[in-house]
């Protein structure tokens, strides 16, 4: 009886990918966004049958706020902006004094 791991895009000579000693799992060190662009396959074989399953690896990036400071001048109108990065794209919610600000149509 045998279990084999494969993937459609991974170079198995890359030391970041390690099949566990028992063969039941794959450890991926230092995951990159590109690692989530393919499917892993797990193939099992016995003397009587073979089966294969495909496993998609979804890679996410933690959200991060790109800018955090704005200077204001008293008695003027200003626009405060917030930009964020992440996968999936983060939702931005504005709060003032702990209360969520309502969106207004322009």
C-alpha cells in the first residue's frame, strides 16, 4: 500500500515542501502567494485499486493598513483616506469614538 503526493506546479526538489515521514501529510514552509495557484494531489494505491484526490491550497495575506496619519488644519475641510492590502481584499469600516460611521451618498 502506498500514498504519493504530487502537484501541478510545485518543484518537489524545493526544500520548502516536505512529505511527512508517515506519508499522510505535506508540510509547506514559508508559503508564498504562488503556492496557492495550483492543486496538490494525493494518490493512494493498493494491489487492488488506485484513487486520487485533488486539494486546492488557498493562500491568504493578512490585511495591513497602508497609511495611518493625516495632518489637519483647523477650520478647513479635509478628506481622510485609508488604504489597505490583503487577500482576500479587506473591508474598511470607519469608526469615531468606537461607533461606526454611516456611509453617505455623494
